[in-house]
DNA sequence: CGTTTCGTTGAAGAGTGTCAAGGCCAGTGG
DNA sequence: CCACTGGCCTTGACACTCTTCAACGAAACG
């Protein structure tokens, strides 16, 4: 009923040596707890660029920890409007939308070739009952997702196009940095249309604003390649200091 | 170290008889489980209109189940922009934002005199280890919040003012109905500015759109009092069938 | 009963969306 | 290797939605 021994062994090594440890695990877990955590991970799964990890309506039975790659999640309204709700990178946990109704409510699609750890949800429930540190960590991860979405709501509800883009670039920058990549130079794995969908803008607006940032010397853009020249400039924009008509 | 006995007794009765049972509890809990649940609730707390249940930065130690009343949650950016992230009514659980960092990240404020059950988080953690049904229910509630926020992102990211308002009214209508109130006639507890903040619109726009709905015979509005005359009309608007330039 | 908060409405303007044309780039097949 | 193709991106001109500013009216509150 459990995964075959070779698999568990294989993954034990992989999990406690995984360089995503700090992102995906609770800091301060005991070795013992980490062993319990490793029991969670049943298998790995590869998702090639363009393919889906899961789709809205699919039965929910696992969460997924991104090992490498890049994904987007999208929700669709009944009348066909699509909204990107997030982009996911290594160390992040996806699929939590499915817990509420045993069905996934969004599509999650790889934007580049991706590998995830499959974590069957019933095992999480089991381990949650016996390992307080893991249970607590899991709750924090879900809560963090709620807080993240509050931030997106703030962005969508109260920011202008330039502010949204600046916030978006800074967010990506910070996430790349915390994964050991450059914070000033990176490749956008998503299209302008996907950025626009996430930020509540049209792709033309995204393109225009990026061009404007470039002419103002804040960034360099060449297709999907971005270099941030003035993070402070971007931060100023996020804070509404741009043209500054806002003496509110 | 526990709440005084009289309090527990008092609440035991109150909790299993609470008419919010179906909203706030997992259906199909055993009587035994319900007793365990009742141990969770330490106290009640009243929050008068205009006062806060908690504020961003406050230490997190409890979740709150709304017994009666109406609240809003708001997040604030560093530069002072405010965004309403949700409105909460009887039977809903608030405060989950605080789990991730042991601090609340939003303000939650009563829009009318409100009473909540205070649920210390460390007790939730305790009970979560021993009562699978409650643990699972708790996970579902958090997941449902994530899904709800996806819906708000869809609204903020891809809908026009009329569509947002129509969706908002239908959502309220449905929530009132599931609490036994009229689905067609209710009082808005929040101001136009608060609706606007939630929907990413200015208060004038909210006012104008409501007036337009009224002249079109979809609703009646008189200040905070709203009567829905044509839910189907509103649904058509949400689906983008309004003027219908969208042959996309 | 005055004061304050909240709501409505109008006119003008800013910010994005829409539509359209063209450029860049990677992959494909000749 | 080159031309072709299709997807993605950029840019311009124009339309439209929503915001801004302003004035006024209505309700709530001490």
C-alpha cells in the first residue's frame, strides 16, 4: 500500500539533501521529523512545457512541491474569462485550492519543463496528526498563500499599470534572489499576455509599460530577458512616487 | 490555565445548539467530535461598530468565528493605500492571515455590532492532532478562503464595473439566503467607498452603477437598502451579456 | 438643530483598452 | 542554408471606461 521501498529510499536521500529545504520545509525540523516528511513524498512527476499538472475539475488527491521549473495557475469564469492567479517556482507548494471541495478549481500549467514532488493529501493528513511541526508548517504555508493573495488584491484593486508592473518585477526579482539566482537579471518564463492576465492589464499595456521603464533607464528589456537597473526606481513607482499627482 | 468551568459549560451548550452549526462546523461530525470542538472555544467577544477585532501587526493567537454581525478586512500598503479584502458574516472564520507569521497582516473591523467566538490557535493545533474530522474541516476552510480569493482576483482582473457590482450583489444575496435571510432584499452594512475599495472602483462609480441598475429595473436602491428585482438580469451582466460588444 | 458622514450626479480628463500593422524570433521544411 | 510559418512582441491612433473634481442633497449623530 506504500510506495515501493526503492522509491522511498531514493527519495529520502533526495528530500533531506534537497536544496529547496529552506523554502519548502519548516526550519528547525528535527531529523526525525524530516524523516517523517520524506514519507510524504510518493513520487516525482515531470510536466513538460505547455502541459498541465492538473486542471479545474480534476479530482484532488495530492499537493505538489515544485522542484524545478515554472508554472502558472489560472481560473476561468463560466463565460470563459481567464485569470492567471499566480506563477510558481521551485520550492513552492501548489494544489491547495483542491482541498476545499476535493476537486481542483484552477488549471496549473508548466511554462517550462518542470518537475514536482507529488505529496498525496491523505498522507499529509496522517502525518499532520502525529508530527506537530509539520502540521504547523503546513498551516503556515496555506496562510501564507492567503496573505499573498491579499497582496495581489491590493495590487489589482488600487494600483495603476506602472505600479503593478514595477511591483511584479520586484516580486520576481526577490523570488529569484532567494533561490540563489540573480536578482537583477532574469528571464520571464511567461508571455506578455500572461503577465497582463495576472496583473489585470492587456498585453499591449504590459508591453508599453515595459518599454517606458526601459526608456526611463529603470530596466533593460529584450523580449523575455529582463535586467533591473534601478530597483529603487521601481520601488519608488510602487509607492506611487512616479509622477506623484497623489497628494492624498 | 483553562477557561473557568462555568464558561466552558455555558459554551458547550451554546456551541452544539448554535444555529451556525452548518456553516461553521463540518457536517457529519460525531457528537463526540462536536464536544471536542466545543473545547476549542474559550470565550466570546463583542466588537462594537467601528471597532477592530484585530489590526495588522497585532500578535496572532486566535481565530474568530463570527456569531452575528458584519465585518470587513483591509490590507494597507506601505504607502497608505487601503484595500478591502473581504466582508465577513455570521458563520465565517476570520484571522487565518495571522498563522503564517504569528502576526496579523490585515485589519478586521466591525461594520455593525458584532459577536465572535474566540478560538485560541494553540487549541486548534492540539485538537487537530487528535480529531481528524476537525483537522480536515479546518484545512477545507483555509482552502475555501484561497479559492474565494481566486474568484476575487478574477473579478478584479477581468471584469468591468457593472460586472463587478452585479457579481458582488449576487454574492451577498446568496450568502444572506444561506443564512436564512431574504435573498432579494437586504441592507448593505458597508459604505459605497468600502464596496468600491473591495471591487477596485471609486465610490462614485459604485454609486453610478447602482443607480443605473435601478433605472434599468434590475434592483431598487435606497441608500443602504437594496432589493434585487432581477437576479437573472444581474447574472446576465456578470456573464458579460450586457451591451455585448464582446464577441471574443 | 447644527455638524458630519455618506450618497448622488454632472462635466471634464486621464489611463487603459481596442484595433491594426509591422517586426522579431524559433522552429520547420524545402 | 534559406524561405516560410506562426507565435510573440512592439508601437501607433483612436475609443471608451472609469476617475477626478466639484457641488449638492440626504441621512445619521451628538
